[in-house]
């Protein structure tokens, strides 16, 4: 992959600034990633990272409530954000001519906590309603909550969902919210990536103009730790849900994304479920016709990841036990007999093509650069993905499958149609 021109600078306050030149269109992306996610929360204070993502659009010292979005959209841009277990990322697309506006907006909300108590109350209610809609009253909405509680010991901050506990959000005092900003929204805990139709000299001058005065703040203490005993395996739960067919969800523990297994896991997931010729599709959907949908993917986390596999029954006669028997046969076959060179090459080509398409957008480039800067101290690693994928061998895949696809390493959740009161199933 061709690496675009990159400028990498760190300001005196600790903010890392990376400029990625891509002059294919007169647009610019501004992405700010903070190294804080739900794993940085305590068990009696969950959901704060996601809650805070909402608050950061509620105003700042010099931008009143509602005007962040207004200034951005009136300039012809758009913005959004997302929160994971390990990071919170804010991104903005603008015409290249409005770069200075975007930098001012982002610097102002990094400068100091400028959200008033009324806005905190408003967003608290918004987040609570989001949990109602996306978790409690949505088919499969409880999946992440169930799987995390099965996969990780309560002492681990990976044992709860990013949304967190409603009661913690509902009762969070303003002072606690303000402290979260002081602890984690520090320039030395962030990375600013500017990608698109920009030039380093002028862009760095603007960055220094708006971000140099952001003060350094004291870190909250030691980062979260993860010990192997936090991983729970051989766990199971049956969940009734408003769904038409029984659905099987499996998860297998493996290294965090800073380990050596990530690329092998990506290859294996592609071989299992990517396309109609994939192992699981061919077996469960085409040959046995017991599943209407299958998938394998990576739930990537910094300290401990999960390899996910799911299958949704094709008819009401297809049970989770039946789906599990078929899935286990496919997984065991790879661990015992491995994969073919043709399967490996097909997966490598699929992943390479997908990445090449993904990197057509400056937003996606910035997202990958900020991730690799925050967690690997290596923004250029974002452009070595294809090279690393192509180093994976058939034996790497076989050994990886043999290692993780064990019953003692497995988390299983069966989602089944809700039984009407007074009926038997």
C-alpha cells in the first residue's frame, strides 16, 4: 500500500498531531481520539465514557449549546463520534477551506469542561432513552451485556457493556462528570489527526494557534490491568427474546489487539464466514439448510479480545443445539486438518481489497491512524495491514483455531423466542 505524506508532531502539552496529505478532493477530516473507553470505568460507575461522548456535543467554553453542530453544518460539514471499550473518537468532515473553523471547535471543547448542569441532565435522559431503545427493547439488544458478563469476571472492566448500567448514569452527579473530563480529556491522552487536502506548514501553524494553550492535567493514576484469570470459559446462558428463530452466539478468548494473533484471527474469520464459499455458510446455510444467517468476526479489545461466531436458525425447527453441533464440527475441522492454501489466498485477497476500498475515504484513514498512534505509538502501522495479513500461513491459522476453539475457552449464549405466559416450550 502506498503511504501518503505524513507529518508527526507532539506539542509541548503532550498532544500528538498527525497530518496525512491526500489531495484527491477539497475536503479535510479532523479526528480526535482519546485513550479512554468503558474499560477505564469502575464497576460502580459504568457507562461514563459513552455518556461523556454525548456531553462533548453539548457546548464548551466559547461555543453555546447547539452551536457546535450548527457551525459545522452551516460550513458544509458533518460530525459524529463513537465509544468503544478502549477509546473515544470524535470526527468532523469539512471543506478544506474551513479547516480553521474545525480546529477551533475541537480545541475549545478540549480546553476545559464547558457543559452546564442543565445540559448534563438533558443528555443523561438522552442516554437513558438510548439504552431503552438499543439494549432493553431491541431484538438481541442484550447480547453484549450477556456475553460480557459470561466472558469476564466481575472484577474486569470488560465485564460490562459500553452503555453501562442505567442506574449509574441516572444518579451521576455533575461533579463526577466534570472529574471524568479532567481525568481523561487531557491533551497528553489524545491524538489529533488531520487528513485530506491540507499542507503541513500551514496546518501546523493553525494547530499551534488553537491547541497550544490547552493545559496539561494530572493523570488519574495507573491504567486498568487485566490478568488471565479474568477470562471466564465454559459458561452458558439461555435468553428469551422477541425473535422468531433460535440463535446461537459463541465467543472464544484470545489476545488483545496489541498481541500477535490479530491478523491470524482476521484470516480465520474470513475463511469461516466471508462469502457463499466460506466454511460456515457452505455447511449450515447451503448444505444442511439449518441457518438463515451466519457470521464470524473479531471483538477487538486492547487487553483481551473475543473471536465471535453466530448462527441464526432457518426455521422454527432449528434449535441452538443443532446449530452448535454443526458449528463445532466446522471449527474442530480447521483445528485438526487446517485450511488449504487456496482458502488462505482468497481470505488475504478479500481483506486486502476491503482495506483498499476503505482507505478511499479520508475519514477512515484518520480513524486507523489515530488508533495506531494511541495504542502502538506507530501511526504508519495503519498502512502495513496488508503486509501483515500476507505473512499469515496456513499453519498459523490451524494452530490458532486449535488453541482457541476449546470448550473451556468458550462462552455460549442461546437466544430463543420468548415463550408466551401459560404456554410450554
